[in-house]
C-alpha cells in the first residue's frame, strides 16, 4: 500500500510542476490546467485500480490519462494568416503615422529586447513585432 501512495504523491508533484510552467494565453492555458488536473486524477485512479486487481479498469484509466497528457502538450502554432494593417502595425510598435524608418527600427529594437523568447517573452509576441516592423517597412 505504501507504493501506491508513493505513486499518487509522484503524480501530484508532476501535476504541480506542470501547472507551474503554464505560459500560454488564457484560453489555451485553462485547457492545459484542466487537462493536467484531470489526467492526474485519471492516472491516480488507474494506479489505484491496478493495485486493487481491477486490471481492465486500471488500464483504461491509465490509457485515458496518458492520452490526455499527450494531447494537452501539443501546442498549436498560432500563425496569423490575415495581413496586418498599417494602423495595427503602428499600434503594436507604438509609433506615429509620420514615423521614419529609423524610428520604426528603434521602436522594434526596444520592444524586441523585452519580447524576445530568450529574454522571457513569447514567440507569438516576437513574431507579431516582426510582422509589424515588416509591414511598416513595406509602406
């Protein structure tokens, strides 16, 4: 019985560590939180069922928990297909209508220093800044 408690504690620690690493936006983040909690319950229930001799139910719960863990880890690449308007690009970079190419580049550098994934930002925000700079460069 001590081994089952150790397995349940390990699952709980795994869930807490995974919840601490949430970096997505609100909608996707909520799905991952719910999936983590539900998969922890399924895995714990499966381990408990297997320890009590209910092999078929335990295998089903463990399989469901594993599937939920794997499916919630798949991250969709949030690429935008529609083109960014010049007004939206100016808003993203925080420059005015009469901004020179040097001012656009300066605003991009300033924002990218904080938004780059290596500096704690996200890939989505960095790609949005790049798209805004490219849009304003084209005219």
